[in-house]
């Protein structure tokens, strides 16, 4: 099956999303 | 288990696996049996999405700011950070020793690589550990005898951690760790 992959840059962007606070 | 399943919230980015943070304190003066080790290790939180991870991690103490014999463990949900767990009993770990000051940024890069499935070794990764006092990290995998996998983990670590020259790395099977519970053995790899 497909694996859910994220690179570091994307994960760091998610840190600043309103739902991550 | 009666615990409620952890799932990604609406509009959150799901992870390939759920992960659990654990915390333990070592008692350096006493040899640790597996029973007392298990009593000493505490689950902190389980998360299923990128956003759930950040909500917790952003408020967590950085490894570099902690002192004493503490370990943080981040393992796939359902795998205990113990040699005796079924997922770990045939496994081993890469040990990475860092200079002071590098622990926090490297730990973060390591766990981001794990959560983002950057190792590309199928189901092999079990979890990661940071041992604060010695500035050491461990990444545990399921099959210690699978050299293609352990080599791939090593290469990914080198890429994602941007390891400085002279970083000491060693692979140790859990069977060897049980027999020789000391720290680094004679076979070390130096990245140049």
C-alpha cells in the first residue's frame, strides 16, 4: 500500500498551523 | 485495552503509524531487571497526526535542557521500549553519540524523519530513544540480522541528522546489549 511520507520542511510548516497549537 | 483509540482530527495530517512518547529515569547504582525497568518507564502520550505531535512536542522539554539519568522514548503505538517486546526481541539499535549542544536539534530531526517515514525500510523501525546524560540516541529496528536494513538506517541517519565529522556510531543487537550492558563497544564507526 501507499505509505504516508512527509519531509522535514513540510512537518515544520505544520508546526505553525493554527490546529497544531 | 479499554483505552480510547487515538485518531487524527479533522483537517489534520495523519501519520503512517500512531506513536507513543515514554519517559524513564535510570537508577545508575542498581543493575536493572526487566521488571523494575518496566515499572520505571511511563507512557506520556499517543498521537496519530502531525498536528497532534506538534501540540505536545512544542511544550515538551528539550533533551538538551534536561539533566540526570533520563530517557525519552518515541515508539510506534503498541511496541514497548523494551528488549522483551515481540517487535524488539530479534532487533537491535544504532547508537549515535553527539557532542553537547547538538542533542536537541538532532533529536528533533531524528523523530521528524521517523514520523515522516524517511527511512524507507518497511515495517522495520520500532522507535527512537534519547539518553540525555550521555548525549546518545538510539534508533531501534526489528531485525538485527538484516544488514541491508541496518545499512539503510545508518545512511538515512547520516543524511537527516547532518552528522558532524567524528560522530561515533555503533550498531548493537539487543541480544548483545543484554549480555554486555555497557555502552559503546570496540566496534565503532566514525563518519568522516
